[in-house]
């Protein structure tokens, strides 16, 4: 499926914000055209969950921040 990657990640974060209660997760939108990519959404969501969980879990800050740049 071809999806707008930014919209897909924002939807994922909105649905799973409760899993990262004290983490700040920001997605930087690219300047210009938003990328449309072919992804298997469930697998990409597993990837995001794994990366974000590890980034927040192993961060020593009380309020960890993760920046995603596309």
C-alpha cells in the first residue's frame, strides 16, 4: 500500500501515545512534497514501536525526546 508516511506515523503516535507517557516524540515534516511510500503497515508499526520503545526506555532523561526526520 502506498501511504503518506508522515500521516501514517502521526496516526500511529495518536493511537499509541499512552505507551510513551513521559516521552516527547516529534516528527519533522520535510520541506516540499510529502513522501508517498509503499509499506506493509503492520510491519512498519512494529518497527516504529520497537525503535520508540527502546529510545525512550534507554534514555536517561526524565522527559526523553525522540525526533524523527523523514
